[in-house]
């Protein structure tokens, strides 16, 4: 096989991989991003700058939804993550994505995070836990533990079949606000076994 044939085959493979990774908006969301936190990149029509104010500090920031960038210091640290990865988002991006209705285009786990106003500046882990003793009966769970290691935000299935946020107090070893996800005993044991 000649070098020209190898180069042509390589180019064809690259094109096929690119087409397979395209999402609904036409923007690439790489397959190595865990599917639960992979988001649809807003289309080119959202390639414009918006000025947003931070309610806590009163500072003004510039965001661009198509590029998924914000001028705030928090998002500057998050740029190591690829566009289409929820870990790239700061609160300002999430607020604008909600306002523009983009959570309807996200997977349930990512939508729960954005709708709830959460960001992942903390230790995060995704896993599946058995919902029952039945084979192949697993529920998806995402946890984010704060730096003090005393609290975990847990995104998991609720009794209505949706995904929502729950709080787990690591010091008290219990769910808070009388709310817990499906398979809460198993999830709580897993969180306690990995925290530390």
C-alpha cells in the first residue's frame, strides 16, 4: 500500500469520526466526554457576546454561548475542559443556557445540574449503583463533593423517574431535607466508602 493510499484512508477515517461525533446543533461533542455530562453546543447563531451581571459581586462578565466561554475567573480555570463538557461551565454560562431554553436539549443528568444552578469546581465522580438485587438493574449517579469534604451534591433518580439534586451530609452520614434518591442506602454507603 502506497503512502498516498494511507493518507487517503486516514483522511476518510477522520471525516467519518467527525461525522459520527456531531451532535444535534452540528457542533462536535467528543465521545470521550462522559455521556451524562455531555451537552449540546449552542449553534453558530449564538456566537455573540452577552454582558451579564453577577448578583453576588455586582461584576459584569462577557459570555458567548456558542464558544461556551465567560470572562469570569471561575470559567478561566475551567477552559481545560472541551466545549460540550459540563465541567467547562460557570454559573453565568448555566444561567444563560437556562434562559435560552437549552436544558431541554440536554440529557437528564446535565439538565438537572444546569437547572439547579450547580457547577463542578469540586471533586466529581459518576458511577452506577444497583437499584435492587435484580441483575442489570442499575441507576446512574453523579456526586460532587466540596473541598471541605463535609457535603456532597448527589444527582440521581427520584421516585418519579426523573433526575434531580439531593444533598448528603458526610459528617452526619445522612440525606438532608428528608429527600433521597432511589437506592439511597446503596448510594450513601458508596459515598461514605469513597469520601476521605
